[in-house]
């Protein structure tokens, strides 16, 4: 009898310990799985600027409005209901299970936890302008390359034409072929570089 009581006490202690433990971070697979669903992403987007508890119905209505590209006031009852049921039965319990939100299903109350901010940070995509700047910085300065080659070619051709020392013994044809070869190599390099960049995309 004593053993049974002790076992029950230990089970209660373990249960209390597990309940007190909360996740402090999410793994990559968990983040990917949670953000894979669009409605869960919309829930997090709604909670982004919320502080404190919010009504689950308010979340459902706004998510439904976003899905149908309309306002909450213009929603049809069936549009609102479909989203409400999906959030109520599946998505909010899932986020609650993973420690992202505190979801009181019986009262219809949702409150984000610190882990929610970690997921929300993954929703923050760079602005289009930032992407353009990053792409521009990663590209080679082909204009500068061609300008440099043009300058050197002008010097070589001019020196050969004027018969300057060191160039007077080099036939004009050889100089012209050398200039053409440099341009050919540079052009081939640019084409190859663009081809590799396309493959990476």
C-alpha cells in the first residue's frame, strides 16, 4: 500500500515538473513545420503587434479577411466559420502544444509566448530594395572590367601606331589580335559567370 502511494506521489511530482518545463527554443524542423501552414503564419502575423490576451474569434475573423482579400465587416458567415473551425480544432492547439502560444480553448483566449517572437522573426522578410542591393553587391563589376580593358587597348594601339619604343617592332596585326583576344576572354568569363549564377538560383 505504501509503495502504491509513493508511486502515485512520484507520478504527480513528475507530472508537475513536466508541466513547469517550457521550451526555450525551437529546432529548424519545428520552425519549418509550424510555418509551413499559411493559417498558422497568419495567426503569428496577427499576434505580432499584440500584447496580452486576445480573443480567438478576432484572430479568426482577421485571418479569414486576409484569405479572402476583404475586410472583417464584409466577410460572409461561411468564410468566417471555416477559418474559425480550423483554428479552433487544429492550428491553435498545435501552436499551444509547441509552446508558442497560451491557448485557453474553453474561454477562447490566446496569448503569445516568447517562442512566438522567434517564429515571427522568421516571417520578417527583407524589403525588395534590400534584395536588390544584396544582388547588386554580389555581382561582378563587369562595367569596370570592360572600361579597364578598353583603356589598356587604347594605350597599346596608340603606342603601336605612333611607333613608341617597345612597340615599334610589334606588328599592328599582332596588337589587334591581342586586343581581340582580351575582349574574347573577358566576354567568355562573363557568360560563364552568369550561367553559374543562373544554376544556383
